[in-house]
């Protein structure tokens, strides 16, 4: 079982330890190309994002061209090549949330944070993302911050919520 199957303490590791852990994971997955997405997920958990150097390292370890690894990273929206904020805010723009003010909430967040969707504040505190239906339509509109769900949010509540972080 990988160390990442338990709660990850990766942020406490230095760069060398992070790469050592990644090497162990790649070996656990037997450098198999069909496991590339899993390996990239774990690498993103360890490093917080997937910069070019990390992609290159994975490619070398797995005997793959870097272009193959980069192609997968850029294809899937859940991989990021930029550092993420400490808190990721996701605004639901599924149908129920959208018609009940999801768009207004998103605009308010953009205004308050001074960033667009897919961006991170300069102090690396918040990243802003949108998502499709979260399966909580009865509580719409909803947002989540690092997985914590805020229900029946409205634009006026945004500042109050942000202040708690
Ligand atoms: S549309 Fe937002 S939770 Fe379903």
C-alpha cells in the first residue's frame, strides 16, 4: 500500500524526499504506462501541482517521451501545471445552482478575490474553479471550499465565508 493511501503529509517533505517518494510510487506501479494517470494524480498530491520538471522526471523514470506525459497533463482539467492556493473554492454551475444565482456568486468571488476561474491569488491562499452538479441541488446554490460544502449561498454571504479562512 502506498504512503499516499493514508493521510498525506507531503507538504512536510523537502524536494529530495518528495522525489524519492515519487520514485517509490512509480516503481510500485511497475513503470507501467497504463498507470500514468494514477501516478500523475499522486505526483500532484505530493507536489501540489505538476511543473515541467516533475513531468520530465516522471517521463525519464518511466522511459516515456516528455511529450506523452505533458499531453496527458494538459488534456485533463484536474491536473494543474501552476501552483494551487491553500484553499480551492469550487462554484457549482449545474442547472439548479445556475438558475438560483450560481453565476452571481461566481462574479462576486471573482470580484472579491481579484482572480478569474482557473487562477490563484498572488498570496497562494485561494484558487477559484467551477464544477458541474455536486448532487446537492436541493440545497442550491452551493459552493465548496477544500471539500466543505456551503449551501444556499448568496452573493452577500461570500465575504462572510471568505473571512473565516
Ligand atoms: S446543480 Fe449544483 S448541486 Fe446540483
